[in-house]
């Protein structure tokens, strides 16, 4: 969407929301602090920071159960730091391409893959989900988690996914949807301000996917599982303070307010978490 916020374009405003300087070095410092040997970092040592969505690695592994063959070509749209991409490459023996708007996240994703020896099975590039730099019918699986909330042009977003997916391929998603018309309080983990957030209801997603030509849908309401996980995170922060290595590394100084706002809206029934898949 071409909204200008101050001197920044919409895309620059989203990038600015997610920007963390010196992210890779910061993560290395945190790993050292919690006692991880930097010459022997395992993929799962990174999970508390490189899975930027409610319920982290656990829910990614659950979604990945839909990937039932190896050697597939997978695209992660809005891949962040590449945790889900590395998990799929490692556990499902697939080659995974991750694309993200944030140059900082892409640089960090590449460096983290190298650190855990998964750089031969993962590729990361900076790009816009609304203009995917791939030929049509390029991927067996297209995957996206917690990205579309930043995107106003939903039909364009899902049409691009449809275009690059092979016929018979699977689209897998895990996302946040609105479930009431009440106002939402910001900051949220995905948007410091309301104008960076574009929430739709799950029924609207189904309509959009249908209209584009996807078929054979399956959806799962993940809200209760998400709420339980956020509750646990909040009580951990209350008892012990912010974790050394957690999503606070990405969400910055207002992490607690972002988590609290998300929790309250899930709890009050304004927001829901859904995972699902559709076929082309
Ligand atoms: C909450 S993070 C989720 C990251 C990752 N999917 C994960 O679950 O770990 C949202 C990500 O979407 C990316 N993003 C937002 N709008 C985008 C766009 N138009 N094109 C590509 N990436 C985008 C952001 O840069 C950010 O990395």
C-alpha cells in the first residue's frame, strides 16, 4: 500500500518497525552469555529467537507435518531470521528459499544458517512478498507465518503465492486474524502503530483463496494453544524478567506491552490464531 508515514514509504515503515541493529553479533553475544559454545551451535540453540511467531518452533514443526516428502523446493514468504526455513531444510530434507523485506533479517538468516551448517540447503534473499522474484510454478510448498498482518493488498499477496506454487503444490500458513470489529490496541509484535496492521477474518481469507483458485482447504484454530503459550511467557517474564535470548531481542524495549496487548485481544476474542493449508 502506498501510504506515506512521515518521510518513509509504507514498505520502509514496515522495515523500520522490524529493524534491529547489529542483530547477528547481538545473537552471538547472547549465545555466549547463556553458555553455548560458538564453535558448536546447534540449530535448536537459536529457536527462542529465530521463530518470530506465537508458539515458536513447536507450531512450525506441527505445520511441517504437512510436508510429507523429502527433496521438495520450499519457499518461506516473510522468512524473518530463517528459523522455520532451517527446521524444514534439516528435518524434512528439503531445499528452502526464504524471502523477506528486511535486509537485516536476511543478512542474519544467512549468517545463522552458516553458523549451524545449513547454508547449503537454505537460500535467503531480500524482496517484497507482493512481487515475488520467481517464475510461475517454481515451488512444491509455499509457507508463510505471521506476515500478512503487515499487508494491505491481501489478494495480491495470495495471488503471488499461487503463481509461484506448482500445480498440485501445497500452501501452508499460520497467522493472526481478527474475530471482532473492536479497536485493537497497539503496539503489537507486528506493528508499532495501527497503520502498519491490516487484519482480516478467517472467513475472508477462505474467500480470497477460493477466488484465486486454491482448493482443498483445511484450517485449525490455534488460539487456545497460543494463549496458553503467551500466558506462560508472561508469567516467566514476571518471575525472572526478560529472557537473555528470546523474542525480546527482536521486539525491543516495548516487548512486554506488545505481548500484553496481543494476549488481551486473544483472550477477549478480538484476535484468533489459525493455521491451515490449501492446494493449487
Ligand atoms: C513477525 S515476523 C515473522 C517472521 C517469520 N515468518 C517467522 O515466523 O519467524 C514478520 C516478517 O514479515 C516480513 N514482511 C512484512 N511485510 C513483508 C513484505 N511485504 N514482503 C516480505 N516480507 C515482509 C517482516 O520483515 C518480518 O520479517
